[in-house]
C-alpha cells in the first residue's frame, strides 16, 4: 500500500518565530510551537484560511488532551505525536495526505466503502477545491496554487472540510452553520501577547465546557475525527455518536497519485455528514454565538458593523460563544475578535475581521446583570440615535440635493461608536446620550458638506438647492433631536 506525506513524521508545515525566521515542522511540531508561544504566524496559510487552520489546531489539541485526561497543552513534539496517534489508535494513515488503500482513512479524507474513485470528478490545484469561491473575473483566481504544493493541499482540505456551506446540488456543508448559505464565524477573546496565548486560552475553555456538551447529548467517547469513519454519502452521524468539539469533514474526497504529482478526486453525497437533524447550526461550537430565536450567528456581506456588534456584546438576542466570554484572568489588553467569511448562493461575499477592546470598567459592568442591562440599553439607544440621524435628518437633506443617503455616515459612526460608548460610562444616561447626539450631528453635518461639494447641481438651482438642504437639515434636526435644539437656543 502506498502511503506518502505523513504529517506525524514529515516536516511539511511552515511556521515563523517572533524574529521572522521561517522553519518547517510536523503537525505535532506545530502544536508544540503554538503551545510554547514561539510561533508567530503561518507564512503559507492564506488569509481566508488562517482562522479555520487555528480553529482546527485548537479542536485537535482539546480532543487529544481530553482523551488522556490532561489539561496542559505545553508538550514537546514527541508528546503531541503520541497524543495525536492515540486518537487514531496508533494508525498513521489518518494523518497521511495520500493513502492509496481506499478502505483506510487519509488526512481529512474518509474511507470509500465502494472501493473506487475512478468515476469521481477531479482537480489538480488545491485552490480549485478550497472554501473560497474563485473565478476568472475575480481578484482571487483559480488554479494559481501549484498542485505540487503539499502544504497548500493540507490547508485547503482543512478550510473546505470544516468551513464549507452549500456550494451546489450534492455537496453539503458543515453542521456548525445555519443553513447552506450561512457561515461559521470565529468569535473569541484574544488575550494578547501572541497567537500562542490565544491558543492556550481556547484549549482551556474548550476542555472546561466538555461536560456541558456531554449533557447536551454528545458522547464522551464518541467520534472525534469524522474522517476516520467510512462514508458512502448516504448517512449522517448523529449528535449522540459524536464527541464534543468533533472535527468534521463535509465532502467525500481523496487525494490520489497522478502522473507528475497528486490530484484531488471528489464526489457528491445525499446528505450532510454530521447532525442532519439540526438545521440552525446550534451544535455547541466553541466560537459561534447563538441567536436565541434563530440559531447560529450568520454574518452578512457588511460584516461586523456597530449595530451587529452592539447586539453581540451587550444585547439579549444572542447567547455569547463560549470562547467569547471574558474570564477573571483576562488582562486589560485583551480584546474580543470577530471573524467571518460571509457566503451567498454560489459565492463568497468578503472576509471580515474586527477587534473590539474591552476595558476593565466594561468587563465589570458585563459581570453584573443590572449593570449589563443598563449598558445594553445605552448601546441600543446609541444605535437607534445613529439610525435616526441618518434616516430622519441627513437623508431628507441629501434628497434636496438629488442624492441618495451616504453610506459614509455609517462608516464614520462605526469608527467612533465603541470609544464614545465607553467614554460615556462616566456620565449620567442623559448626559451621555446628549454627548452622543452632538457627535452624530457633527458627523451628519460634515457628510452634508461633502455632499454639497459633489452634488451635480446646475448653476440655475445651485444656491436654492443648497439653501433647501441646509434648511431641511436644521428643521429635521430640531424635530428629531429637540435636546440639541434647546442647547443651541441657549447658546
């Protein structure tokens, strides 16, 4: 049996240390460097693959440590190799990129019960089967990554198998998203001081929430690496058959030898591989907030704007992701990081990442139910006032110029929203709201001035249109924000 490119023993994976020195190591070596805090980044991992890759490594560490009844990830390469092999009962095939015996698993590739992939479709470039939808007319083009690049194949497999949605008939997505056109986000605390610290924190959190997931119905001794189980495409693994933090594969594929290198063969399935009964993505993912009445968070093309973040941070509509919940040991420099790659029908719709600082005074408020409710109320009112300023004040004024409402206003609000909210915590509710209204007024006025400069006005109606716009702005401001009118009137 031909078996090549064993991630347990072959140094295929690239990493860089804090001095930007580039090195290669095995999969257990990557875990060892992450846990030791010596790893700065992954130079060969593409931008959209970074978070899926780190999520995969984190889940892998949780599963391996739990199996041994351990909690400390700070192991050397040999220690991690021993623990990863324990997940596969000593077998190397599940960690090997190319395994010709189709009755055996390969890395992220389940066994093929029918024993042949000769009729399956195939591609010879790893980016042609990645989760990122690419096409000739897009900035990111297909077939650009060499088929001989083993590391690119590995990263593409992880990205596809753990993050894919519904790309077309016969191809089902992962269980950790709401519907086929949803997306699997990563929301969690970044404690600062390097990628290793975030890895250590998430591993700790994942191990601590293990028993709670068992109470939800997962099996303590269930399937943890789903590519170990043969799959003919017509069965789904039930929640009760799976381990907490299971790593799933959502498509049937195999990497096979080919003249001059390797190719990826793939086929359709009749059902989703994991937890077909749960359609809303609420399956205990470590990094996914859950909408209390709608299932897993799905991020749209606009990304993590202040309206969504306000709800995720302070509202009652979402249960926070486990990795998102602040802990007493989180230092002052810690921030919440939000990442997602929105999906549409047959396409991806951008890559969004944002970090929000969480000062100590904010954390204290979040830890007290009444204080949290007050903070949530302030945040909600701030969002409502921003929407009102745009729709009820700025938009009518811009209509006088023959222009549509400016998206730039929302962008400017987004830039200052959380800083202003935090600054207002030392003020009374009324004082904070008035201060915020003034800032919104100034932003809206600035946007109107820009609009006046760019408005396509003929000379005959130039001054009349500007006068109408400015008058409309003042009138709508006085009507919708009467406190500002009173302040203006009193000088």
